[in-house]
C-alpha cells in the first residue's frame, strides 16, 4: 500500500485558490466588520428601547422583509454590502452613529 501522507490532490480536485487580499483590503474589511458590530448593537438597542422584538415588527421598522432583517441583524459572517444596509436601517430609525465614516462603505 502506498503512503499517501504528504501527497497533494491533482489540480482538477483541488479547491480553487482564494485571492490574497492586500493589506489595505484587509484593513478595510476589518473596519467594515467592526462597523457592522457597532451598528447591529445600536440598532438592537434602539429596537429594544422601542419595545420592538418580533421579526415582523423589526422588518417593518427597518423597511425590509422580516427574514432579511433577522439575517442582517444576527449573522456572524461578514458580507459585502452589510455596512450600507445597516447604515440605512440606522438612519430609518433615526439612530445617530458616533464616528461613522462618510459615504457607503468608506
């Protein structure tokens, strides 16, 4: 029996290589992650202060479908576009975002 330890998969079975991010892209993505956490906390606090807790009511308050609102406020994985959606949700609720960078995503 051949020793398979250390052998690599043939090219057609290897997973596609992920493109490497530049240091600037990594910093921007990390900034976005931190911004999404802050926005989710602020939005969650505002919804709680208003007594809004059901998915349907949260969706109505944010102006998006309940399932989409729930995913936006609870997912743990960073997704491109979340910062813009969360900023729009915060603005709709009238939440002041301290230290928010201007513009969408930047």
